């Protein structure tokens, strides 16, 4: 799975004028399932982002996780994270999981996040969303968890 984490002071997602998710301080997590991904990759991605030390401590050093600071998560599906721009000027998205599998893994990821973290909000899978955020820092971290390769 591939994701883009943004440390935010606040963020919200709107679909057709209604807010589907809103958080204060925490992480905006843009996430996409890739072909070959399974629950194991979702679990590893979640574990990594919950422990990633990208929030400041008293000395201003990035030394605390979203869990350490009591931050929220806003999880938004975004298949364009897998864009392949190597050929031509039109991105290819063929590495994204098929829509049904992408939705299944997104829902699994959100369910696991809600079981592991007290404040989880979401966008709406496959919707035309407007994402509003105040990036804190700015801090933006790409994070990819690939399936194990066969020997």
C-alpha cells in the first residue's frame, strides 16, 4: 500500500457540500491499495504510521508519534498515488488495485485504524472529494509498504 502522510493542524473532507470527516491536530492519511496488496500490507502501514515520530517534542525535535501527542487521523482514499508518469504526459494508474479490492482494503484499513486509535475520521471511497487542510510544518511524508517479493 502506498500513502502520503501530512501532519496537519486541521483538515476536513467534503463530498457534495457535506463534511464526511474533520480533525484538528493529527495526520491526514491519503492511502491507495496497489495490485498484490493484502491485509498484511494494510496492517504494516497502519503500525508504521501510528509509530512514526513526526510530531515535535518540547525541544522542537520530531520525536513524537500521532499516538504520543493524542492526534487524530483523517483517512482518505486516493488511487492517484500510484500514478506512473514515466511514459508520455498522461499518468497511468494500472498499478492500483481493482476498485472492489481497493474498497475492501480501504475499509479494512479504516476498521483496523478505528480499533487501534481513538480518533479516526474518513473521506468517502471513490467519491469526488474536496480536501481542506492546514499542513503543519509543512511535514509531508510518503510511505509505501510493498508485499514481500517471492524468492
